[in-house]
């Protein structure tokens, strides 16, 4: 398959298409240098990187992907938790001699939240739910305090870092923009997070704990409606 070179002279090879999203193709990538010794093409457990390439025409995709990469880099540098880690940005030349870009990033080996919900065979506990929500709140709080709004918080843009369903990571910053605290209503992250909360709330064993459940529903409704909603209020309530 296609090979691309990075600035520090490593050659990356796209070895397998794993997802074709609305806007991008996601490949498992190997660094050819690292993989001379042992060939783990069929052993994805050992492969740590994916490459994300946009589906749009190359000139636009290059610009958009670079923008996404820069947001991710910034958020990684600020050490925000529960965010996918970027490895680098590489570019290549396509068959029509046009430059295109690929974001190299950590391979999240678990499910997206949408896959998780679809494959679930028993409800999750309230403790597990609160744990997931706290992780997402921590992540969002961190990039908001660095003036970045994600603009695309949804179940398929959140994945489990590993197959043990413990740690969540936000993976997609393709629609991100600068965020000013005084224009809170222009950032839809809390509204979108409220929808994620609602869906996750439906897969818990909450049914037995009405008091918690009512409190929870009131909070997410308020969060959905109120752009000035204080996320700390939610944090306190979840602990
Ligand atoms: N770092 C990653 N590790 C593992 N899988 C990933 C990673 N990044 C993306 N994916 C997979 O590829 C899919 C598409 O990725 P992403 O959301 O970043 O692109 P997109 O084109 O914006 O997709 P869409 O518009 O469909 O949300 C994800 O839903 C996920 O299944
Ligand atoms: Mg996406």
C-alpha cells in the first residue's frame, strides 16, 4: 500500500483501512523502520498508530487536516487528559502529483461509544457512568480553558483507549474552533455533551435509584438549555 515520508525521515506505511468516516479514511500505520525486525501485519495488538486522511479534494483536505492537527497538538501540549495523542503530520504526493496530508495519531484500540452501546449485553452501573462522564468533563474543561471548542462532541467521536472499556478519549477535532468565554453560546460542546449523557444514562441500572436518576436528568436538561451552565456543578453532583 501507499507509503509516506515524515520530516524526520521515517517511512510510514498505511497497511490497512479500518474506518471510512464521512470526511476521512482511517488506516492502521506502521513505521517501516520499527517493523523490520518482526512483521506484525496481522497482529494489531502491537500496532500503535493510525493515519487519518481526508476524503475531500487534496488542497482543501490538507488545510483542514493541518488545522485539526494543530488543535490536537495544542491540546496535547497542554496535557489535557482523555484526548487522543498525536504523533505527527506527514504529507505525500498522490498519483496526480498533488500534495496531501495525513495525521498520525495514537491507535485507540477500544470501541467508539456508539459501538460500545450497540454491543452491550448488560446495563452498566451508575458508578461506571459517572466515571465516564467525569472523564469527558475533565477533557472538555481542559480544552475550553485553553480557548478551544470541539464543536463535534458525539458518541462516534469518543472511543475507549483500550479494549478494557476503562478510559475514554475524544478523537475528532476536525470541526474545532477558537472559543471565547464571553461567547459561550457559540460553542455547542455542553449541549452536545448533554445528549451524550442522556444516551449513556439510558444504558445504566439507574432504574433502581430514582433519586439519583431524577437529579441526573434535571442536570442534563439544565446543561442542554443553559449556555452558562457551570460544569463544576455537574462534577460535584457526580462525585
Ligand atoms: N485514533 C484512532 N484510533 C482508532 N480508531 C480511530 C481513530 N480515529 C478515528 N478512528 C475511527 O475512525 C472513525 C472516523 O474517524 P473521525 O471521527 O476522526 O473522522 P470523520 O471523518 O470525522 O468521521 P465522521 O465524520 O464519520 O465522524 C471513528 O469513528 C473511529 O471509528
Ligand atoms: Mg468523526
